[in-house]
C-alpha cells in the first residue's frame, strides 16, 4: 500500500501537460522524465538556462572554457570599419568594377576591403530582390576551420545583415538540400571552408548563378587540386554567360606560394580566378604596416646523424621482434639529433603510452585481416577441396596465433616503457638538449627574464616538435614564460594526440589574452590568424617557400617587433634559402608595383586553355535531373561518404580499400567496399599516375552505385533514409511514422470467421477485480472460435485505483437457437448505440464477436496463471435482460411514469453523444424552469434545468419551445466521464471535472441497458484493444514458430516510444502510457541468445572453417540488412505495436 501511495503522490504532482498521458507506474514515469531531461540537457535552451545569471536574469560573464567556439570567437570580434585608409578605398573601388586579387602585406587590412565590398554587394542584392529577381548569396571562403570562426566573428560585428558560418565540423556531409536551402534563405553571407562550398555545388544544392560574390582568403592556394581551384574549374568556368557569374575578390600577401617564377605564378593565378592582381604604392599603406625587424640567430652545427638513446637501446634489445614500432624508433633517432636525448625519450614515453595501446592493437588487427583477406582472394583455384580445408584451417590457426603474439608483444613493450620512464624522465642540465634547443632557450630566457607584454610565436614543422618544445620550456623556461602549443586539427599519426578545433580556438584566445605568452606552433598559425599583440616571431624550423616566410613574418604585428631566422652555423642550404625567399619577395613586389592600373589580361584565354587542358581528359558525370556533378576530384570523397553511411552492427568507421597495380608503365586501381556494401569491387581505367588510378576506381564505383540507385539524384547515399529501417527491422514504425507502414489493428481470426451466422459460440467472461467507478456487472464476450486464455491486465478507472481485467475462456461452446442469437445481436448493437453513440445496420454475420449479459456467476474472477481455457461449463445468459433490450429500443419519459421508477436508470442525450448519465435520486424541491445549480457539470445551455437537459440546436429548440411538460420531475444524476485511454492512469484534466447533473428526462432517452451493464461497457474499448493486441502478437509468434505466453509475445512486439536508437538525435523522446511491458529488456536477452545460437550452429555445421570464416558467416546471418530483409519478407513490421490505445483503431 505504501508503494501505491508513493506512485499516486508522484502522479498527483504532475503538471497538466504531463498528466494528460501520465505513465502507469513510478518506474515508467521516471523513465520518461529521464528521457525528457536528457533531451533538454543537450538542447540550446538548456545551455542558456544553465548559464549563471544575476537576480534580474542577466547572464554573468562566463569563463571562456565553458563557452562554445561560436561564442568564444564572437567575444573576439571587433568593429574594423571606422576610417578606411586611402589605399583600401582605391582597392575597394576597383573590386566594385571588376574581379580582382588584392596583394597586400599581412596586417594591411585586406579584410576591411572585403567587408566594404560585401556591404556594397548586399545593397545591390536587396535592390535586385525588390525588383523580383532571384535571391543570391555571398560566400567568404577560407582555408581552415579556425579561420572560419575568426572571420565570421569579424563579419558578424561589421555587417548589419545575417551572417552564418559553416565548416566540416558542423556535420555538413549529412545535410540535405532542404537544410541548405533554409540556410541560403535566412542569410546574406556564409563564411565557410572552400571544401564545404565545393561539395555543396557538386551535390547541386546551390548553383554558381545563385552566388553574387566569392571572396577567396589567402587566394594563392588556388592552384592544382585545391578546393579554391576546383570551385573555379568545376563550376565557375562552366557558366558560359560571364554576366551570370559571381564577382570574385581574392586576398593574399603573395600570389606565389612555391619555388616558381613570380610572373608565371601570378599569370596562372589571374587566369584561374579570372581576376586582375591589384596592389598599391600609396604612402598610407607604409604607415599602416608595421614590418618587424629581421634578425638571424645562429646555433652550433647539429650532429650529422641521430643516435639511439639508452632507453631506445634497451627497448630494442629486449624486444628485437617489435617491428611494428620501427617508425617510432626511427623518429626517436631523428629527434635525438634535432632536439636532444630528453626530447627523444619524452617522445617514446608519449608514443608508447598505455592510452595508445588500443591504437596499436587495432592497427595490428587491421593488418592481420587485410593480409588474410588478400591471401584468401588470391588462393589458387585448382587446389583440391580437402587439401584446401585442412591447410586453410592450419594456416588460419597459425595466423590467429601470430596475431595473439603480436598483441601480447605490444602490451609488453608499452608496460616496459612505463616501468623505465622514471629512470629517463629527468632533464639533466648538460647533454640532454641539442645545441639548437639550447640557443633557443638562451634567447627566450633573455626575452622573458622579467615581466613583460611580449607575445612570442615559435614556428616549427612537425606536430611532435611543437609539443616537445612546449614540454621543455615548461620545465626550463623562466617564471615569466607561460608556454602553450598549437597544431592542426587533422587526423594525427598513431603516435600523436588529436587536437580539436575547440582546443585550437581556446589556445589562440589564451595567447591573445596573455595567459599564454610563448606559443610553439606549426604552419596552422602562419596564415590569417590575427594576434595583434604578437611582437616576436621565431622560425625554429625554417620556411620552405617564400609565402611561408611572408606569412609567418606577418604574425609579428606590434610596433618594434622582431622576426628571427634560426640558421645552423656553416649550413649553406639555410643561408641560400634565406637569400632566396628575400629575393623572391622583392621580385614579387616589383612585379605587382609595375602593374599599370588599366592593365588588361591579354592572352589569358589561351593561358586558361592551357591550365584546363589536363582537366578535359578526365571524365565527368552530371546527373540529368539535378545537375549534381561527379568528377575525379570528388569521387574519393563521395565514395568515402557512402561507405561511412552503410549500417553496421558496431560503431566502427568503415572505409573503402584501394589496391593499385602496375600495368606496364601505367597504373590501374581496384576499390574494395566492406562486406555489407551492395557493391564489392570496382576497377578503374588505366592511368598514368597512382593518384589518378585511385580516383578512376572511385569514379567507377560511384557511377555503378548511382546506376543501382544506392546514390540519390544529389549523389548522396540513399542509406541515410534507410538507416532506421535497416538498424532494427523497421523500428521506424513509431508514433510519428505509423501512417507510412501498414500496422495490423485487428487479428486475422476476425476476418477469417466473419460472414456467417453461427449456431454455437464460445464464451469468455470478463470481470474486474477491484470494481469500477460505479456498480458493474460481468460481460460475456462470445466468439465463433475459442479464445485463448489471456492474462489479467490493469485498467485505471476515474477513482484512481487500478482494477485488473480478469477473463476466463471456456472450451465448451454454447449452443444457440437463431432467436437467441438475434437477441444477443440486438444487445451488442444497443451497446454500440447507447454507450458509444454508433448506429449500424444490424447484420450479425458481420460481427467479429458479440457482447451479452451474464447470468449470476457466483465464482469471483481473479488473475490466474492458467494458459489454457477452462473445461468447465460456461456461465448462462441473462435472457430476461436480452429480451427487454430487444423489445425496447429506448424509453421515453411520459407523465404516466412513476417518479421513483426513474431512479437507477441509464440516460443518454440523443443530440449530444458526450452526455450520458446515471440517475441517482429525485429532486422534489426543483422545477424544470429553476436555475441550474452552480456545482453541476458545464453545458452549452445553462438558462434553466430544462434548457440544461436539452441539447437541440437553436432553431430546433425554438420549435420545441412551449411543448415541454413543465410539471415533470427533476432528477439528480451523475454524468459519466468519457476517458480516451483507460489503460493509462487518468490525468487531472480527465477526472478533476464536475459530474453532478440535475435533469428533466423528457428531452433525453432512457436506455434499456442497466447502469451496471453500461458501466462495464464504457471500458470495453480498452479491453478489446488489449485482447486484440495479445492475439496479433500471438499470431506473429506462431508465424515464426515461437511458442510463448501472450504476455511475452506482446512485450516482444511493443515499442512504446518514438526513439529510433539515434543517440545524437536532440528531438524529445515521447513515451506512450498504457502499453504495458515493451521489447527493450527482451531485446537484450534475445540478442545474446541469437548470437550464442548462431555461433553454436555455425560451428557444428562448419567444423573445419577458420575463426575468421566463422566470424564472417555469423556476421552475414546476423547483419541488420539480412535481418531486415527477413522481417520484410515475413511482414513483421505489421505486427509491431507502436501505438497506444486509440478509439479510431
């Protein structure tokens, strides 16, 4: 009882919205609440609500660590349009007239020119839209994700129109055309990486004619197969009408980014981007740019070769067969030469740490299975079957043993390194650092010997160098030096950690704020990143091209900044490189400065033809229906996206595998897709390069997938739409999608037996263990075939106390004369009419079952574990009541009726199906024209008791006015509360209603059904719904050959929420009350049993196969695709119970 009271108190605390579908138990309610909370917790609203606020609900300044990348960068954005300099205005005016590339030094305000141009383009766009022209949008393209956030923050602060940003981290690979179209309509400018726009154009989510401006930040990247170049080659130049092409504006510090002829590179860039290079010699530019003072810092020569540290020697001596770590060992040797002993050992500690063990083991697995599959594919076809089986088994066992040994070796090496770490972790003052690191240490010690505002960036080539130098100076730096490191967010090697976009942004912000004042960075910090306070840049590892030199130097923005070249003493290559980049920069400046303002791009058409010549020999497929384009450039990405969308049993990321073979002096590639893909191998054409051969194979695979319609008209995998169905045998049959699938609502036995008038019927008596809201009587359900013995289940009357529906089926049929069947038929249709206000033609042969009143049944019904019908004698029929109901369709009140005879009658309103009453007493003190008491149930007409009793429409009421008997008695009655779902606990809105009524019975109809029969009939829809659900579930079990109880069958097929199993879905999970137990617990057991059973079966039927073959055979049987097709063939989805009780089913 205490538990029930707790449940009730929990239910009472529900809000009105929750209570309308209140769960039937505390466990169910808590489950629903947990799902709601988890979905809310990941929503945008939750993130706002959870932020600290003041009393007046204003946000307290949040710590940067808690903010999103967007909010972090928004805080960094500043207004830049205040007083543009003369050269910026000149270049802006030129950009308004023609496509141009602004070649200006880093820090000269190129972004300001872009912002001014965007404002002008948007004004033009708004005017065009006012004239009814097609909507267009502007793109600001950048080369890295970090720059997306930085430039977005700038544009958001300086443009008074809607700006958004998009990058690969936003999951754009899975966006469809609808989402893209919404983005285009809601914004005027999109800041994005070039790859994002290229994919969007390739999928034909947008066309080049819908773009009014393309801004290329760091435009020198537009060459070869860079996304900048591909956008121009694949889509911009395809628009033949130049007037329909968007305006192009490029920004760069140099048009040259490689060791090439300056004039040739500039012409290539101009031709490809269809622009003219523009620069200025205006004196205001000289004032705006603060160039750093360049100095050379020489360090003593490094050893010609690296050496093995004592730690590495001990590892190799102890584990001589650990060849899988050879790349790590080689890198450690090189680090010992470049950075010193301590850094080499620190690298080994990091690369061979316990957290990387899983990576090495996974790589060993991958190589093992790759070798196994390759050797199986090339097995000689002429080997005898018996020999192949025996040898294959031995070979498989040997390989598995080798894999186990390799896994054990990996663990042993990592354990050994961990034990040795303490011996080698101490940084000794002499001999542990290379001369190069020591010279850097000396120089930085001088810069940070006292508190200062210095901000220093040390540029290196490799990720591990940045991390290791950071580790060195955290130990050896001065107390005023605060170190950090910044590396790219791309996929790292197996021996390195990943570096997320958020970590990048957080590091940059800490550097800007001064929390970090010495940053060790790779090339990721060279381009575009704006750190105005940086006043010291050191090239620890020298640049390789002039643009790297210019860009890294441009990070030193402050007045009196320094740019340090670290050069090895006596190294002629270093000195030559320094002279070379300085010469190339001077040549580039001279070339740009000599360009006349009215210079025309003479001969550029021929030059462009030469640039595009190689492109013309490569095949292109354009989807006729949408214009989506497949090229050698994007085929690899499209195929990778397709493979990643293939449903799997695990969360493993799938990838296509390429095999490139020589064919003379050329190459041909074959791509192999995972085992559950609809297409396995595809072979490309013969190509002159390995990379082209791979792209050709990917191209062929994509063409075939599109032909078979596994790619849609936008060249996106159609698997995305099928994942819910494939994942769990059409679990997508839920509340939101039921109309898309046929769901059985009636058992097939009804349809099979309808159409005849029976001479015998099987009885099932139905009663209620705890009674109902009012006095009730048991009902008999009569069917043509014997009903199974069904379990008890609870319903929830309005009084809040659950009452079990107990039934008992009887194996012995009742023999019925035709006249008795007619009486039972009339009684059944009377229930439909008086209880549910449904009138039908009385054809007994069309009924699936009949309802009848039981005669006295002394034995109370209780819940039973019996699963077979009773062999006893079924209860008799109340023939007197059947005859009364058949003879009297209804009673009308007349003045001859004794008032006392009205008490205990069931009364219905013939004009309003929602008004049913039980008459409980007379009200001798009230008259028909008396006012309606205030505490009665509300009605449209409340003028008088007579009006309250009459639901006729206005005109009909007027016609009957004056015809009513004003002397008729007034009775006290209880209005019956209609409940939609008696299988779920009632909510406050359903039961906290007034039920008292005072009536005159002349406008109403007095039913021949007694109130006790009516009370049982009101809950019949819920009862028959559950009965039919049990029967449908048992039909499904019978179809698949499973013998189980009705409870188990129904639970296995009940899905009471709209969750599709997608954990990243932020939509709220809706639970449906009153459906009983669901499949979830059984699924856990069933999955385990299914795997066990198939494992045993596979082993017994194929005892000589290898472990790998066992795995493949079992996986093919149990893969979701196979299970889906079996379920589809059996139409199992029709049997899934995904909807709670509905009176419309």
